[in-house]
């Protein structure tokens, strides 16, 4: 994942590509970028099928 794409996900919150939906979740001590295959949207896999792609600690923000 490029830094430019990572910043786009952080800025927009949700980004769809041809294969995945990426989301950025903010927590008190970190940010997490997660992804889910588009084919799993609107299925039960969307509940717990998210893969964490990157964790950004608060010091890095």
C-alpha cells in the first residue's frame, strides 16, 4: 500500500477498489486500516471478516 493511498483512506474514511473496501477506524491510541473483499459486503462475513492491513500508533499520527 502506498503512502498516498493510505492517506486517502485516512482522509475519506472509506475507499473502494476493484477487489476490496478499505476503512479507517480511529481509536484513542491508534488508527487501524482494515479491508474486506467487495464480494463479502452485505453478507455475514462483513461482521467479522475484516482484515487489519495497517496499525498506526498515536505517536505516528
